[in-house]
């Protein structure tokens, strides 16, 4: 089989994933060790393939409409130790080592730094995680 | 202010959330203590309000097009100890106590029980978590 023919064969594992109408699936990044949920993003077929190929998280940026190699600007790369798929086969979970310990563009460890406090009638989202590095020093 | 007038005032914390075109946001359920990611689902405004009001996870089922009180059939309720919102304000993270320790309808602890093994050219999703209870005994 030539290389060209080989590339033309669709990967069964990739077809197992139930891509949505836009060809995307949600992806959750969880830190190895702490098990903290770091961030949430989206992947298309190419992003998931690249993630496995390179061993680092590659997402699909819906706002920029292109592949997003996590850490390409900040240096805060995510090395992927495990890739999981859920029971419905439409959500991916990455277990990652987070370079710098900061996944969030705000300079925080995790993107989920706002906690709900109060009640339904009188509630608020409150920032409860520290900024580790000023974003101005991350993105130059 | 009468009760009726009070209800008519939109909750600012609910408006902070960036609902998608279908009025939904992704929601991740993470277990308190182990920090395991248990499942992923969707919420509308009513589901998030009910979740906070009742202190238990209420999702919006896209397939059934209605509120889904997690555990309503299985008894596997999720008691919500914390609700988080991400930096973009379009993803919710619930920190939950999982009744029975099983979040998945397959009778497993977590829905993310399939692990990718192999390479891009020769990969597969492999079940790596045990079934704790036969689903036939969960749904009667």
C-alpha cells in the first residue's frame, strides 16, 4: 500500500466520535495529578488527530476558525498523557501536564475561577483563584 | 415589592452567563474529593436556576427537549457543593457528591471510561473502567 492510499483510509477510531453538525466535539482538559479541570474548548477531526500525533493539546478555535495549538503564543503548552471518550462518544477528556501551571489566559491556574455565591434571588459570580502571572507578561 | 414583581426582575448572575443560540451552556460535573470528571451535559437558564435552588444537578436533555433532574430514574442524584463559571462565562463546572458513586448510565463511576490506545494510524477506544452495577438493576 502506498503512502497516499494509506492516508485515504479513514481511521475507525476517528469515526467512532460523534461530531456535531459543525464537525466539532467538546473537549475538557484535566490536570494529571491534581485532577483539576483546567479548561474547556472544542476540537474538530484534525485537532484530535494532531493532539494524538503530537502528544500536546490542539483545539479548534471557533472565533478564529482555525486550529489552535494550545500554548502557541503563551508557551503554556499542554502535554497530553491520556485521551478519553465518554459513553455517548461525543465528548473528549484530555489528561494533561500543564506547562507553567497556568491554563487560563487571565494568568490563572484554571479557567473555572468564578464561583457562584448567594442564592437564586441574590447571587453573584466571585473570582476565587489568584492571578499567578499578569497576562501582560504572558502575551508579548 | 410584591412576589410577582420580584420574579419579573431578571437575575444579573444568570445574564452574566453567555448562553448559546439555543439558550444552552455546556456543564461539566466533577466529583468532590476525588476530583474525577464524572460527566458532561447541557443546561438552560431554568436548569441552572433549579440546580442552585435545589442544590442538586438539573440539566437540559437535548434529546428529550426537557429538564433532566439527574437521578430522577436511577436514584443517582448529584448533590451540588459548588458551581463555577469559566473565564469566557460560557461553560459551567459543578462540584458534586455523586450518590452511589455512579454517574454513568452504563453503571460506571464516570462516563469517560473509554481510553484511546495506539497511534493515529492504528488506534482504538478501549473500555478501562469497571461496570459497578448492571444497568438492568439501575433502571427498572
